[in-house]
C-alpha cells in the first residue's frame, strides 16, 4: 500500500513563506544592535604620501566602503605619515587613519594633545624598514652612512622616527653625522636618480610601488639592518614594537641583492577616536576585514590582514564598535 503525502495548499505555503521571511527579518534586526540605521554622512581618512602604501590602501578601502556603506562619503586626505595622521585624528581633523605602533606609542608617551582619546580599530599589516642605496654604493650597513646625504622622511612621518632611531643606534647623530634630507617616498626615487641623495630610508609594505618602480629603471640595492634590531629593542618603550624580519630577495626582483635582506618590521594600526560612532566603527571594521582579498590583489601587504590578529591593537585600547564586530564574528 502506497502512502500519498497530503497536498499542501497554496495558501498554507504562502503563510509558511511569510513566517520564514519574518524570522529572517527579525534576525537581521537582532544582529544589528537596536536596529541601528545605515551610517550616513561624511568621514575623513588621513592616509600618507600619494605614492605610498597608506594612500593606495586608503584609496582601495574607500571603494570598498562605497559599496558597503553607500550612504557614507569617505574623503581621503594625504599626509606626511604616521605622526601627522595621529595629530589629525586626535584633533578631530580626521576620523580614521593608519599609523605604525611605535609612532602611536611615542605619541602617547609624549602625552601629546588628544593622545588619551585615540582608539584602535584593527591591526593591519607590518611595515618593513628599507634602506635603499645605488647598487654601486660602498654602504653596507647603517654606520657607513656617515658623511652621506640621506633622505630620512618628512617631519610628520613614521619614517623619520625610525630613521633617527636607527642612526642613533648605529652611533650616528642624525643631524651632524649625515646630511639629512626631509623628503618622502614621493620624491626620494627621483632625488636618488638625479644623484642628489646617497641613500634613503623607507618604511612600508612589501613591495612598495615607488621602490619597485625605481628598481626597474635604476640599479639599487637594499642594505641590511638586522645588526641593529637587538640594540634597538632594548632602547625604550616605543622600540619594543619592532621585530626582526627578512625581506625576500624577490620582494624587489630587479634590485641588485643576491640574497634575502635582514631588517626589522613594525605593525600598522587602524586608528580612530573614542567618540567615533560605535555603529560606524563596527561597519568600518567589517569592511576592512571583508575587503582584504580585493585590496590585497593590488596592495600585497593587505593580504596579511587577519581576523585572528586584527584585534591586537596594542598600545591602543580597542574601540567599542570594533570590539562589537569582533564579538559578532567570534566562532
């Protein structure tokens, strides 16, 4: 005997579908705390020099945010780098930015205006410190820069912080033992090609486009910095954020290095202020994580953004909105 399943009436099916949609709608409302509306308005993202990784990352993140938060206009503001970025956010001149962990630690240690209001959103990727010289240069270590014309980064940059520390650790006075040139990565390559500088320091993701493009038209070499890491780490609180690192030989395939280069690396943090809307910060954080692969196709360093480590924004406390996002995706 065959059992014939009862026929489900069209009306009953429609009622079931309506109930399912109601449950789904309630779930969406519940997942968005208190039914918060889509963030709307305008925010400013302070980036870096136009040819640097910070600015390119900001440009691609701006595109991702336009899709995820269509009601929010994101304005990019170029800067000299980490130090100026922190000043802008602390003063309310920008809403979000990127800065290296050592620059954040120094900003807080120096008790600069608004330092206590800074909050972490995510740990992003690490910057690799790069000392670039012409391929035929006699410079083999930082101490060999004595008497040379060295581009050390702009006054408001994280590059300036780390170059000064590296020079001092190598026993050189950054003002007296070299001729310091205060320019950024947007002009360093051209100045080297023209023979107006003998070396330049840069701190950025691998590869940095400006350095890669320089290596394709001008013979350069990267100088090892690994001999300074231990002494640098023992020199004070901000320096504890540096770690030993290695630049693979193929990071800059056209550079005249015959092997990998020992150097140091420092984490980059996404930073905001304590009074930034939790709802906005939560959505912003979600986009940073979800857009990793898309951005990583063009900014290779962004491929290292990891949900498991993004929450560690030391030396800054985590913003409430970012914390809410991380809790929502916790397994």
